[in-house]
């Protein structure tokens, strides 16, 4: 595996893991009052576009990061709607 792909995987891990505490806190406290629905909707669109880009370029780092982060964003959107 090329070094640049390893760097991409490390970066993908960091940016994806950054969402985990927010999702955990929203689940634990059953509150998403301070979460912006618009921000997460726009983020989801961006993640989907990055996923298409990653698939086109066969980039494992981009595909994995945006798929996992997309799942976390979908969970947050679900919680935001559920706890409205």
C-alpha cells in the first residue's frame, strides 16, 4: 500500500472518530437541541459527494471515511428528528 494511502487512512480515521463523542453524547443524554439540523444535512450531501469521488478514484481512505462518517451523520439526523 502506498504511503500516501496510509496517510489518507490515518486522516480518515481521525476525522471520522471525531464524530463519535457527539453521537455518544446525543444518545446518552437523549438531547440534540444544540445540534444544527442544517449543518448535518449539508454535511451528509458533502459526504455523499466525497463517497462518489472516492469510488471514482478507487480511494479506500475516502470511501471508508465517508461511509462510516455518513452512518454517524445518519444516526445524528435520526436522533435530531426523534428528540425534536
